[in-house]
């Protein structure tokens, strides 16, 4: 028990791939690093690239070359494409993530420049906001001489650090939701001493201590994560940040992420276990990594049950986030936990309990999702509806719904199940029999005789059990759905009127998208549908965009987390 994981889902991972771009910085080839990670049997590798800097923000080593260049400009622009190619090449072998380390260079031109760089990094999994340069044009992490020059300008150690914290606070205010993580929060210790008032920041009444406490509170309020960065360790000044800082961060419920921030493949995987032990000693029991801007929870210990719970939580967050517009995706949601998930109540700010309800509820911007890995109970009472056994091919469900609709029969909800032998079964709960159900069955049997093996309307039937082990979407906005999640899921919120759902089903049938399962729900005149589907994502997205204004929401959800 309590065995530390021997792998870290890095965020501030490895700077690499600038290659021939005049930069002696992160020049290792991306492929070489992926190969190394594969060799080590790692499930994931995280690349990170610096956003290029304005030319007056340069390290002296850069100024002293005889070539003028903007560091990494060319490699930066091509990075997302190269990562996409890597993902294709290593598909199924390793999970490849990439992030941007966004440079703070003041609120004027620097800010506009950074905004344009963010635009070029749209596909990034996360963005770290970092201050490396003082507005005076001197770096905090350059040479000793550069640091001493800045110290001389600022007059004292306290002012030196105070300037750095001011810049981080200013960066957070201006970058807003462009960033998810604050990079190496005590970076200046690389070249200058840490003043005593800062070493005792918890108890000191000095303005610098106060400023630093404020900075941590700002980070907590904005739901940003702190970068636990091993680079300080192999540079001999100790991990960024110190354990004292992490202890306070833990009390403020600031999430942390972990990385080696290495620029050389030889340091890849440096002290994984030590980094986990380091954060564990300060109170943390989990950390986060990022996938498409979404923080994913990771365990410190090799604890299977906890990993499973985090996976469900991650899936739930992805479900909810992909229902939202980009801007809202970056905001951390609110949580409720019940049953076996109640242990998360201590971890999340403002989380509320749900008693014995064994599920996770996640909400944001008037939308909510409830997920669980508890297999729903099959209903035991007698049901009335249409039973079907048919060929497991695209279009069948659409044809069934179409024929029923043509007779004015509305489907209340449906359950499908593939038998994995080329056949599938379905049960459709129908709104009351208007006398035309028999006629609808005759029409289907006439038209699609070879597809439907059984098609029977029953008034007093036992509902077959369609539930298997899995992760379930129990509800959407409080409307019960109980859909088992598969790789691709479509969620819609639409006007609940006869025929509206047919638009979606017909669109899917026309593009040969197979429906694995389908659940419907409603609240008054608002209809909800959840479909597990199989097909090309671009084709599906394209048709979802064309459903029309009776669909208030129609999203394809794909799961990137593991
Ligand atoms: Zn950095
Ligand atoms: Zn870095």
C-alpha cells in the first residue's frame, strides 16, 4: 500500500523541438524523446514550447551571438502541426500532450504580442504563464551578472523580489483565462538570495510577505494551478516552489501540476518519485495534468480505486466542458459528491455533498452533468413499449423512429444494445398508443423486412436489462439519461416536439453513423438526447452544425483523458 507512482503526468514537461531555429534551447528532436518515453513504458509525454519574445527581452547569451533572431519564432508557429503529426505517428502507443509557456513582457506591446501567440497555439493542452524578464529588460533566470545588475537597479533584495511578484500579479490580471498555470513562482532564487521576511512569509508583517500572501490568494481565487518545477532541483537551488509555499497553497486549495521543465532529453523523467514525495509531504494527495485546457486529476500513490474515481471525474468534466463555448471551458466548475465519491469533498473548494447518491455532479454556467461508475439498476416493474431485434447497422434506429413518426407516434425514450454478433436489440417507450402502433409495425415490416427480425408491441412486459459495467452519464441538467459512455457521445438539448429528434437521427443515418445507444429525456418542452455513436468526428461535427435552431445544443463529446 501507499506505493508512489513511478510516473508523473507532467505539465511543465520537456522543452524540445526548436531544432535548427538558431536556438540553443530545447533542441532535441521530438521523435527521439517520444521514443525514449516509449522505451521507459510511459503512458504519456508532455512537450512544452516557449512563446517567442520581443527582441528587447533577450538573455545576454542571445544578444552576444552574431545572428539576430526572435527565439523560436519559426518552430513555435509550426509546433501544433508537428505535434498533430506525432500524435498520428504514435497513435495508440503513447498519449502526447503539449503546452505553451507564455512569456509576460508587460501590459503594452508585450500583452498584444502574447495574445497573438496564444492565437497560434489554439490546440495547446494548457498554457503556463511565466515571468522570466523584468520590465527593465533583464532576466531573473539568466546569468548571475544580469541578476546582480537588476538587483543594483532595484536597490535591495526585498525590492528585487517585490518587483517579480508585482509582475506575476499583473500577468494574472492581464492574461486572465489565457493561462491555466503559474510557472516557477520563486524563480528569482536561482540567482539571488531569498530575503528572511520571505522565508518567513507566513508570519512576517513585512510588505513583501504580505504581497506574496496576496499573490497566492489571487492564484487561489482565479483557480490557477501552481507549477511544481524540478528544474530548480537540478540547478541546485531546490524545487520551485519551496515546501513552505506548497503548504500554504494546499491550505488555499490551489491545485498543483508537476514537471521537470527540462531542456535536455537526458533529464527526461528526472526524479519522478522524489517530486511526488515532495508534494505529498506538504499535504497534497493529488495533482493535475491538462488535456485540451481541462485539468485532469492524477494520483500520487499507485492506488487503483482512486485512479478509477479520478477517471470518472475527468470524464465528467470533459462531458460538461465540451458542452460549453471555449471561453467558459477555462473556468473551473463546481462539484457535488456523494456515496463513494464523498472523499473528494475535502479536496474541492465549495464542493457540496449528495448523501448516498453514488455519483459526481459537475456544474457550470447553468449546465450540469452527473456521472458514476455504478451500474444502474434494471427497472423491475412491467413496461409498455416496442421491442425490436434487428441488424446492427447504421440507419435502423432512424428508420424505426421515422415510421413511428409518420403514424404520429412519439418515442419517449429508447434503449439499445448491440449483441456483438451483427444483431442488436432495442426497447422503445412510446407515448400513449394513438391506435396507429400496429400500423407502424406493419409498415416497418413491409419496408425493412430483412433488417428487423423481431418487432413487437407489448403492454405488460419485463424490461430486459440493458445495463453493463461502465461509466454512466446519469443526468444532464437534472434530466435522467443513464447512458453508458463510449468513445464518442452526442448530447443535445432541443425543442421537445414531434419530429425534432428525427432530424438528428436522419442526419446520422445519411452519413452512415452507427448509433450504439440512445437515451432520451425531457422536462416540459425541453428535450434531451444522449447518443453513443461510432463514426468520423469531422462528419459528425459537420452535421451537428446544420441541425437548425430547434437544437439549442448539439455537441459531439470525445474523451481525451485516460
Ligand atoms: Zn520558465
Ligand atoms: Zn519552462
